[in-house]
């Protein structure tokens, strides 16, 4: 019981000490913290944290070693430094916006497109599919594709024309079917 009573007296004394510290040094601490942080609200938080540390260590303030204001300003500077280091330790968060695109593009659309194209190619005749593969996938000219396929260049042109027309029709029907499914 004596211990609880002494704690009550001590906390009342500590509270009075902190009040007097705030009255005497609060403005200069706030001005210093504002200068260091550049933000009044953050500076108020720093001053509050400084006074909490003073409340936790009252013996440092009354031991007669050094200046009380010097100790408080040093604690303030250390708190600001610790907060800056903690903030810099994490990577900066960037809001997702059109100005900030993803570092790596999502390849899902390309995968879907290739699956759709392969399915559409499977619906073509072998002759039409072979012409498109030679001309578009292998990048051959009409005459080169004609040599590889063993057909005249005019045949390559007409087969590619009809193959592309069939693909357009297949893609349109896929879009129509997709719209019907999606409602």
C-alpha cells in the first residue's frame, strides 16, 4: 500500500514536471520540430513523443547534468531522424494510375488471343492454314511461301484472301456468341 501511495505521489509530481516542461519549452520544441519536419501536424506529434519520453525518464531532467532544453531538443531531433529513417526503409507506395503503368505487363490478354487464333486456325482447311502460317507466322513473302508450299504465287494470294475472310467470320461469330453469353 505504501508503494501504491508513493507511485501516486510520484505520478502527480511527474505530471507537474511535464506541465512545467511544456509551459517552458513547448513553443521552442514545436518551432524546432516544425523546422525539421516541414509539417506542423507531424511536429506536434514529435513534441508529444518528446514529452512522453521526458515523462518516462524524469530522473534525466532533474539530475543537474546538462541543459534540460538541450536534452529535449536532442530527443526531438532523434525522433524526427528515426521517423525519416523508418519512412525511407520502406519502398515508396505509388498510386495506380494511367501515368504509372505496371513494371511488367500482364500477358493474360496475349495468351487468350493466341488461344483464340489457334482455335480459329483449326477451323480452316489445311491449304488455307498452311498459307497463313507461311506468310504471317514465318514472315515469308508471297513468292517465298509459294516456293515452300509448291504452288503458284497467285494461289498463295487467293488462299490467304479466303483464309483471312474465314478468320474474320469466325472472330465475328465468337464476339456475337460472347455478347450473348455475357448478356
